[in-house]
C-alpha cells in the first residue's frame, strides 16, 4: 500500500532520531516502538548510518535494522537518512536495497549521502577529497543497476561489465531517492538531478532552502521541493506547562551535548542555543492545537510535503520520554495534518 508515499498530495509524517550513537536501547522494546508507530498511523521511520563505536553503537547497518522493522510492520515505510554510498561497492548496495524493497512489498526510501566522519574514512582508507566524486558515481551506478538489464562501468573507483543486479525493485523505476547534505555542491547536485532533499535539523534548513529554491527556479520546477522532507523536534504536551517542561529539558540536554562534543574534540565550546532559537528554528512545541498551527504554517510556507518528527530529541531524551508525545501527536495532531496540502511554491 503506497498511499502514503510522497507525491500523492497528502502530507507525510515520519519518525527520526532513534538508535543514535550514545543511546543503547533494549532491542525488543526498541522494535516494539515501531510496531506501535505502525499502528498509530505514522508513515515512515528514518535511520542514520554510523560506524565503529563498539560501546554504544548497536545499529551500524541500517539495512539490517530495516529488514527487521519492515518484517514486523504492515504499512510503515523504512528510510535511510543516510546510506553512505561512497564507502561501499554500489552493486552490492543496489542489490541489498532491491532485496529489501522486494521483501517489504515496496516500503523502502533511500536517502543517500557521502561520509564526512574523519575516523570512518580513515578506517576504510578513503581519501576525504574523493568522497564527493565517489558518491556521485556510486549513485549513477545504482540507478543504472535498477533500471537496466545489465550495467557496466570503467570508472576509477569500480570496474565491471554486464552485471545484472536483482531482484527487480517493487517500486518503479526504483525506490524513491533523497539526498542529504548541506554543502552548496550537494544541494545543487540534488536539484540538478530532480532529487528531493532531506533537510537537516542541525543546522536548520534555512541556508539549504535558499540554494535549493534558487537552483530549482533556474530549472523551472518546484516538484523536487514538494517531495522533500523537513525535520523538527516535536515537544507536544497535554498542557502548555507540560510542553514547556519538555522544551526546557531538551534545551539543557542539547547544550550539554554540544559542549561535551567540543571538549572531546579539543575545540572551544559553542554559544549555547537559546530557547527562542530552538522554538524558532528547530522545534514544534505546545498543546496539540498549537502544534497543528505551527506545522501548517511551516509546510505552507515551504511547499514541502514531508516532516520527520524527532520525539526523542535526536537521542538527547530517553525513548521512554518520547512515547507519550508520539501517542498524543498521533491521536490529536496527525488526523488534522492529513488535511494539509502545501501551497505550490
């Protein structure tokens, strides 16, 4: 059932931020949370790819995690945000994604990007200067593998001839592809290839949006923007006081996390995020009625039909804290959001 895939004029409401590094979940409870999300009516869930942290990273393979979530749900879509396609052989990745799409009956979304983590690149022997070109070449190979009977390349990174990749994806011509990144080069690449963006949460999407809109305008289209996905912390409470307490708790945790990372990296601590900044740029907060108003304004102003909801503060809050908000949001906010059709930019 692809009723909730992007592009059908219905706002798409997804989950994100779970399974982050530093949060060690109980696996059974973790999976049960997405079974519950499926029943609550959320459209999809997105996971990032991270590597090489034995103590706290439980899900380095997003596709393996996706296989279990898709097997345990009926309609929930699974997305990678992102799959680091510059780090692996594109034929193997194309085959794995195609298999997952087949197993799930067409419930896979592919967010792609290039790794910028120095430790990961060093461990794999990948030169940081090569990741952009490898990313672009890998994506072209994967698309060819899904849409051609056989594919070949004699490029500098991978060489092969007449390889047939299967099974054929259920979604035609292939699973929806999104691009994640906030460098101007990556944003321009997405626009020039008619690919929607996974707009970032940190930093906010303002800078990305300006470049993306300008590039799309030169090409005479806004369709990829419509199919893109925004992201926000969701801090919903039964009362304004309860929602306000969530805001304060998240703000403290976010600033602590930023300071801790700066200390670990040996760089000066950044200026703390203010409450005003958080609410203006990164969060939807308040009782259900206020959340509906804020999201409606956000979507209509941007022309974007998708929203990735971070109920756990992108790992800054315990998953147990996220569940009551997810339940309330699904019960009182989601039905209203289904009626929001973005204005065409």
